[in-house]
C-alpha cells in the first residue's frame, strides 16, 4: 500500500471539476487507493423557498445532478480500475466534506477550487477554503477555473 489508502474527491458536477477528479484518480492509481466520491446536496440553498413551489421537482433535479456528478467520477476511475465508494449527502458542503473525510478515515481530500479572488471570495466564501481550515485530513486543492 502507498501513502494514501482512501482519497476523498468531493464533486459538485460543475464544469472544470473533472481536472480535480483526474488528479485524485492519478493519486489513487499511484498509491493503490480507493477513491471516495462525495456529492453534497446543499439543502440550505433551497430551504428558504416557499412551500408552494414544486419542492419534489427541485429535490428530484438536485438528486439527478448529484447522480450525474458521481457517475462522472465513477467513469473516470473505472478507466483506471480504481475502486470507488460513492455517497450523496445533504447539508452544508464544507461541513459535510470534513465530516465524511474524518468518519471514513480518508488520508487525503482532493478538491477543486474556482480561484475566485477579491470581493467574490469575500462575499461568497470558498468551500475549499473552509475545508482546508476545518479538516484534520490533509487537503490538496486543484485550481479548476477562475479569472487569471
């Protein structure tokens, strides 16, 4: 076994996150590790919506997005015969990523960062930054997009 046995790769299914996934798969190949693919449905993002909106439709759409994002990770890992354990959870993305990494004894978190700066970062915060600050597990960030 290599230095890493369990590598967590959170995905939000966004364009560009594939770069972080490929990096995680490369590391898993080199270390004979299992990849843990995690998608966090940010329930807070739709919790304030009025109840008369199509709640089930929104939930189904978010679940479908989650399944598609996880399937992308599984497909890339499968190309390299890397075993994958997948999970879809609800909650705050940064908190759930940290919780999952610690509860599943992951050795490394590999995640994308969108490289926002200035006022965007100040106002929006960064899931990756919150994970880096809150995780007892080492975090490797891969820049996937941003304003250069």
